[in-house]
């Protein structure tokens, strides 16, 4: 009898234990589903309330326009897309116009225009009743026109009325169908999923055999899912930014900066609330766990550390541990900023959990200590966490990695094409820009020969840069004036026309314009067009941009032609401070010019030519017209250009074709015909017939308004072949 009772009791105990395990498994499944539903429901609810809601969307659009990169991009687009087509030669005044438009875009009166545009765009994308709309934002045009009237009255009178009134035209695109469907799904999920998540949480806790422990598990699950989502959101943000590239007048840096600011404006709060929710969930987990048994977060961390460092129980454990550590190390080296951010999030969450545990333990009633040994389950859990982190690291590197791809191809291509590697410098045609530093996109230039900065020129394929180095002094307020006295015998073209008394007067006038005496500023080398008061770029900064480009793209050869008005020893200092000096080639007089491949292989792939006759004493600073012969200056119309010898000797190995309208101030209109492919090809072949050599160096103004790169590729015989990619240079 007693035996049968014992058997029955044992069966009942096993049945109860089995039911308890089933309930525990069901509870954990429900809690996992609840965490997932809470995540999706929370995200869709946020999108429903903050993005799909027209008013909230417009509010964030107004906030976004006040961010520096977004405002800069909007002002640039208004200036370039609306004003310059009406007045092609406006480029010289672009900095002034863009500054005025920038002020207008960031001003309070402009906010209604942005709001109106955002509401119309929102209606088109997310509301079925939005219809096929085309809208004009007259208020915005009025604001811009008003600013122009105040700053540049004559310009404002010339701007057509249609440009004043039309700021933005948005036509229905096929993508709107997708956004409409997505919006409808998100609206539904944002309402349904949050209560479903709450119901699943309640059921998961209700069916659990130990409900307090279920609350702890629920808090931990929600916290872990939240942190994982926060990390994924940041990785995806970096992926989107890294895959965004600039085009035309917008540099990659500008566009990436604007995308980052827009992301933060529209989704920054989502990340914040995710982290807050995770912290609250862990607080609940800590509190519920302390009701069962006070815990020490510090002790838990120590146990995990001991588990990670314990001797291997299986051969696979050290392999997995090494793989995880290697992946984490690579990730930290490749993406230190992202690694720091992820580590900060995880570390902050761990500190919150540990701190709460210590507080709860200190205030809870004393209970007998329980010794816990890290068993197989802990090892499996730790391995799973490690594998997850390693996978996240690999994904992050793949998605956001931006390491240079060009280094691997440096032995196979030269300036983008394999067939150029075996050619000497005098057998290759280089696309170049005249007064390369004077760009409308560069701040401070009142007279511009180019649209784009040197970073964008490099990215577009320009490999020859005509620059002009001067001594300049920058005042504390940022203005630069030419130090004519310091240039001595190397006076620039303006000062060269004056007698000594007039030069001194010009120097005094220059200081007066700059607003201070030389003693208030520091002298340095600046790239200027005749006078630094008309625009200046610090030479060290300019050269550093080229150096960064070569670090990312080591298979490129670059030529600098310097109209130098400074001493060579000071130029050498500038090259060294910029980190470019180690790249400078040394040409051997009387010897054939090196091939592109040999220059790249030797890592001396920057060739410097100096225009002034007194230069050339340093091996790296070759006297330009000892190597180069060029065509005449002074032509203004296509019919006036010739291929006659102007400077240099007929037997010099390189021919430079001056292919820009010699007018002051420079303007796009006379140069547009000169940068067309047909004109460049016709003139280059004409020079080949008359001089017996194809032009190697082609200098242009406003290169991007034609097809200079296409013409040069055809002259090099590489037309139609895809060049190896280049990495853009960060400009800010």
C-alpha cells in the first residue's frame, strides 16, 4: 500500500513538474513574442504619430532646415538651380547670393514656406486624397526675393518673376504608390500591436509557474530587444549615410551631413525613447528580481568574467572566443567612433542594471547567500551572446565600412586605367583646371574660375591643378590680405605693374580693407588669384585635401603647376605641414620622364612644376618651362585660340594647352564653348598637327559645364572603358 502511494505521489510530482516546464516554456515563448510585438508596435506607433502625422512631419521639417548642413544644402540648391540658370554669369557673386539665401532659409519668416512644402509633400506620399499635385510656394519666393532686394537690389530686379514665386515643384512619382501602401500598414500596426504586446506580456506572466520570475524575464527580454534595436538603428543610420554620395554642386560631405541631420531630426527621438524604455524594463527586472532574491550586479559581472576566462571545456571554445575577440578588435580599429558609441550604450545599460542591483541589495532584508556556479547553460548563453556580437560586428563593418578600395587596385590601374601605367608623363593627357583654388563652392571667393572645390575636382577626375601661391596675413576676424612687401622680387602681376611708391600705397590700402595692421595677424602661404583680398585658400589646407585623396586613392598621379610668389623654402614647409612632401617626385634633367606606373610604385606620384624663372633650385620643384611649352594667353573667343609657341622651348617634352577665356573677372558664358568635348578634341588635334605633339596638360575654367574629362579620355584612347573607383575626400 505504501509503495503504491509512493508511486502515485511520484507520478503526480512528475506530472506537476512536466506541467510546470510546459508552462515555463509557454511563458517564455509568449514573453519573446511580446517583446518583438512591443518593438514593432512601438516603432510603428512612433512613425504613425511623428512622421505620418502631417503636422508633426511639418514641425520636424522646419526644425531640420535650421540644422547647418540642411540649411546649407537648401540654400545651395536655391542658388544654383533657380538663380544661376537665369543669370549664368552670377557665379562670381555666388558666395554673396548664397549667404543671403542662407539667411533667408534660416529666418523665421521662411518657416511657413517650409511648412507648406512639407505638408504638400507629406500629402503626396502618405495620403490617398493627396492627388496628383503640383504646387508653388509663393511665400518662399517672396522671402528670397525680399532678401535679394535688401542685399543685392540690381540682382533682384533681374531675377524673373517665375523664379521668385516658384520654390518647389513636386510631381507624383511611382514611389508614392509604395509610400501610400506602407503608410496604411504602419497606421494599422501602430494601433494594433501595442495592445497586442501588452496582452502577450500579461499572458506570459499569467501562465508562468513563477510569475515574479516571469516579470523579471519580461523586463530583461524587453531591455535586450531595445538595446539590440538601438544598435541596429545606429548601424543602419551609418549605412545610409555611408552609401549617400554627392552630385553636381553638392559634395558628398554636404549631402552626408544633411542626411545625418535629417535622420536625427526625424528618428533621433525614436532612439532616445528606445533607450529609455530599455532602462525602465531593466529597472522592472531588477525590482522584481529583488523581491525573489536580492542580487549583486557587480558579482554577476565578475561571474561572467570568470566564465569567459575559465579553461576550455571543449576544443571549440577557445576558437570561438578567439574569433569573437578578433572580430571585435577589427571592428574597433576600423570603426572606432561607432565602436565607442555601441560600447557606451551597452556600458550604460550595464551600469544601470548593476547600480539598481546594488541599491536593491543594500536595502533588502538579509537572506542566506546562494552560491551559483556558472554551468553549461551559462556557457551556452555566453557563446550565443558572443556569436551575436561577432555577427553584429561583421555586419557593421560590411554595411558601414568605407576603407579605401583603391589600394588593392593600385598595381593594376593608373589614374583609373590599366593601359596608362606603362606610359610616360609626356604620353598621357591630364584634365586640368586654371586657378583651381578659386571655386564658387569654396567660402570667401569673390572671383571664381571654377564651380567646384578641389575635393570635388579630384572626385570628378581632374588631375592637373594650376595654382598661385602668395604671402598673406589673416586677421583675427578671418579676413586675408596680400603681404606684398613679403613677396619682394616675386611680386604678383598687379604689383609688378606698379612702382615702389605705388606698391606701398597698395599695401596700406590692402591692410585698410582687411581691417587691421599686419601685427594683428599671422603670415602664411595662401592660394590667391592676384590679390588675396578677392579670395584666398590656405595652401596647407589645399595640399592636405590632395594628401587625403592620395591616401584613399594611391593609384593616382597628380600634377601641380604653381605660379609661385613665395620662396621655395617656405613652399617646402607648406608641403611638409600638409603631409604631402613625401609624395613629391624628383624629375631628372636630361632623362626621359617617368611612367605613371613607376611614379605610383615609388609613392612619389605628385609632380610639381613652378612657373617663375627663379624656381627650380629644389629637386621636387621643377622649373615649369624647362619641361613645358604652352599655347598663347589672351584669347577670349573660340576663334581666337591658336597653337603657337608662347613660353618654353620647342623641344620641351610637355605641351600645355591654355584653354580658358582670358577675361577678368572670369565668367562662365565665354568658357562654356571652350569646355565642350568637340572643341577640345578639335583644338588638341590641331596642335598635334602644327606642333607635332598632342597636348599633355589641358587647363580650363568651369570644367564641369562641359565634358573636359570625356575629351581627355578620348585623347588618351580610353573612351568607353570604366575607370577604377575613387574614394571621395571629406571636406569638412
